[in-house]
């Protein structure tokens, strides 16, 4: 926006300069018939000078007084010392006619005589007061200011038009018409503002759709364990032994745990959907953190599953929110463990600008048509062996966590034959306060104690 205001400022300055120059030129041309080019004054001055040369110098005052009385023209004879102004004296010295304005506002034509005196004739048409602007001067002045106003209007009108279009689109969006349609051209001054509104509207639309999906999915996911719990309670009421009651209670406990897991996953995803998430960025040692997380996931999943890790480069001080990165890697590993046949590979590398994390599996892979859809909330592809696994929030949480780090996640084919999840986020710059490197060690110890 500062660039546009600077452009308007320079436009105003340039327009004023051009208009002022044009006004001066026209006024000079208009006033050229005034005193400077007064031919009648020059002729009268030459005639008087020739006549004074024919009479003695001591009779000049009388002769000039006689001419003034007969013609009614004010004619005076001054000494050179009575004339002020270097430019005027210079013109008189060169024998040219000079013009001077008296204290009462009258204009006089001056010419130097041979003996050093100065002949002065009051200019014809000069008034007794200061010169007044004529109708042409006023008309030219008004015309020039009208041109300036026109130039400003030409610059401001597209801005006003686009602002009205932006206001209309924002009003329609505010009336729960969840589509932001503002036709703002890329060369418009408010195009960046329009794009910001577009991103905001898309974000709000996505949040609304996500909340709808969340509400529908949560109600659906809770209904099944609640039905099972209701059935188990009826069985417990009809039980004839303590063992049957305990079995029903164990089933109820399992359903409660499933509901609790659903609530925890939903809350985790809802937190990442908020607009005021504050990342806790510190430096962490990924050479020990990634193997520790992989070891923990390996113990929690299938015993026949092999998880290998490969940390490349100097990964001892990777700056990130370690809690979110733990969640990202755990969700990717748990997701891969559901589909992998035997092995999962974790590769991490970093350079001066980008961090890269790859999670590969040797499973059936993900069809290209579904590779973008799996990151939506509550989306699950084919279930393993007909069993329900998870709630479809793990990859959605991964996507949101990486976006908060300014990165992105994608899916390609894995060298192991299955799917490869590619997580890329930029290197976060150092701050003045050095992070507490003990936090990474605490995280590693927590994983190893599980």
C-alpha cells in the first residue's frame, strides 16, 4: 500500500510541475503586450530624447514640463542616483528601456540620457494601484486546477470501483454466502488486499466444512460404542454369575476407552484448526529423537514389524515444536504399520534451508486419486481385514502440524513398494535466546521409559 501512496505523491508532484510550467508560459505570452513590449512608449521615448538633444541641458526640465502639460502624459527627469535595482541600472547602462514600479503602484518606462539623467514616462494603461488579474488569468488558473483534479480522479476512480466490489463481496460473504467473489484485476492497487480476503474466506470455509465433518463423524463414531455399552449393560443385568458381569464390564471399559481416544484425537485436531496456535520452537537432536520414537512405536505395534531409521547430515539442532513433530512421526508410523507387510523405513535429512522427513512402507500403497483425500479429516480408505482402525484423523493432524511449521506433506511411491509420505518444512532461523536443549533429552527419556 505504501508503494501506491508513493506513486500518487509522485503523480501529484509531476502534474503540479507540468501545470505550473504551462501556466507560466501562457501567462507570459498573454502579458507580452504589456509594459515590456509597449511600442508606443518606446516611440515617445525616442522622440523626446531626440528633442532634448537639440536644446541646452539647463532647459530640459522646462521642455519636459511643457510636453507633460500639452499631452497629459506624466513625464519626469530623474538623476541616476534616484533609480534603484541592479537589473534596472544594467538595462539603462546598455541604452535599453527599463521598467520600474513606483511606491503607489504606477509603472514607469525609463531611459538613460547622455548626460547621466534618466527620462521617465508613465506607462500607458497602468493604474494607480497594484495590477489586478483579468478574466483570462482567472480562467487559466481554474482550468489548470481542474486538470489536476481530473488527473487525481482518473487515478482514484479505479481504486474506488475496486473497493466497492470488495465491499460487496465481503458483505455477501458476511451474509453466510460462503463464497468470496470479488473480481479484482492483478494490476489493481488493492489486489493484495483482495487476495488476503480470498485466503481468509477459503480458510473460514474450510473451518466450517471441517467442523461439520467433525460433528457428523463424532456423532457417528460415538453411536457404535454407546450401542455396545447399552447391550453389555443389558447382558450384565441378566448375568447369573460374577464372571459374566466382569466380562460385560471389561467390554464396557473397552468401549469407554474407544470413546476417550476419539475425544482425544478430536481435541488434538481441533487445537490445530485454531488460528492462534503458538509454536514452542526450540533446537532438538533428531539423531536420537527419531530412533527413540521409532523404537516406541515398534513396541506398541506388531512384533514382526521392522522399523529402520536413517538420520543424515547434522541433525543435532533441528528447530521445531517437538511435541507436534512427535505427533507427526508417530501418526505416520502408526498409519504405515497398519498397511506394511514387514518393514518401515524412516529417513531424515536437512540442509541450510529445508528439513525432509520420509516414511516408507512395503504395503499396497495408496492410489494416486486418493493421495490428497487421505489428509482430510475423518477420511479412511479400505480397512485392514474388515476391521476398523483409527478415526481418520491421524493424517489430518499431520497435515495441520506441518502447515503450522510452514511446510507441506505429500504422498509418492515408495522404494519399498508401498507408500512414501514426504514431510518438508523450512529451516527456522535462530533467535537471540538459545533454546533449552534439555527438553529433547527429556522427550527421549520419556519414550525409552514406556
